[in-house]
C-alpha cells in the first residue's frame, strides 16, 4: 500500500457482509477499527472486529463528524449498502445535512457523496479508497463457475455492459436487466435487488443481469458489489446470468456465491469489454 495507513481506522458501515470483511481484515492486520453503523443487520458481526460501534442515521452529519473527531480518526472508509431511499427521509437529517443537500443541483449518488467526503476532509478526515483492505475480493475476467454463457446470452451481456456504462455516465445506476437484447430494467433509486426483481418479472424467464462500475468511478464510494443475496434474488425470479465488470467489482463470499451459482445453473462471469 503506497498510502501510509493510520493504526486507528474509521468505518462508516451500511448493510451486508462487506463492512464486516473490511473490519475483519483490518483487525487481522493489526489495525483498530471504530465503526459508525447505518444498519442493524450486521451489528453483531461488526462488534466482533471493531473496538467500538456507534449507531447513526446517514443524515446525522454533525453527530458522525463529532464521533470521528472525538475518536481521533484521521482516515475512514465507506462500505456497505445504504439504500438511496434515505434521501426521501429528510425528517431524519440534521440541519447541516439539509444545508448540504440544498447546494446540490441533482441528488445523484456521486454528488451527494462528494459533498460528504469534502465535509470530512475539511475536518481533517481522509476518506480512503474502498478497496484498500479488501483488494482480494476484486474479480479478474473469466467465467467463475461451471456454467458457460450461450452465444445469445453473450449478445445480451455485450448490450447490457454498454447500456449500464451509459447509465453510469449520468449517475443513474450501475445495473441493468436484459432479455433478448431488450432492456427489461435499469437500476434507479430502488437498488440492484429490486431492479433484478422488476426486470426479471418482465422477462418471465432467463434474464441476464449486468453490473458495472461508472466510467469515472470514484473508488472512495459506490464500488459495484454483488453477493449471495444477489444470486438468491435472481434464482427466485428466474434470471440465469450475472455478469460483472472484471477488476472493478467486489464479490462478497466468493466461494459461496460460485457454489450457489453452480447448484442453481446460473452463469456467473466477470467481463471486460
């Protein structure tokens, strides 16, 4: 790592396994992790690896910054899913967060996150590349399981990759659902899983899900991530191919994900087009 890392690390944690993995790897490598959690689903796991865990709403900017300052945190990492629908819960935001949001022309992920990152950096807190502690979870190009794509599926993947990149340019979403070279769904504020449900219902059977990084991806936030929940959603709604962007996507619990894909005849692949 070219960056000199502080012994004490801050973790701003959303849903899922990914923040837990970061805390685990950091602790195993001798770092102390102070966590501010925006979720309840992984609290017990985070407490195993973090010396302290605080629960906050993402809109409590003053409280979050106060905790980081009091804990003398100089470096922090954002990891885990924070549902975009929190932007519809303005009554939970503090006055400072409201003032920040008022300065934004469009409430896109990148614009919101960049302003939050800038606020932290004004306070002397550097927000790190999300992958620093979990580079081993990034996926190289190739088919990851037993099942290989058909020619028709690859045509859907090629189209979906292009379409998702175009959506990423305008910061709408990172995932699309394709069937027979037609767009069934494009991810918006609802997130990847609900995009998969919506698109797969329209496709009825055999949809392809493609997830990519944005063309100018800021690695401090919103690195594309998939995991077992993604595959389970696909199985339930009869989507049978997941393609992610190689070397730009994190797959959490890779062995379990590949095993699940093999057992349920889902094509799992990483592509670079």
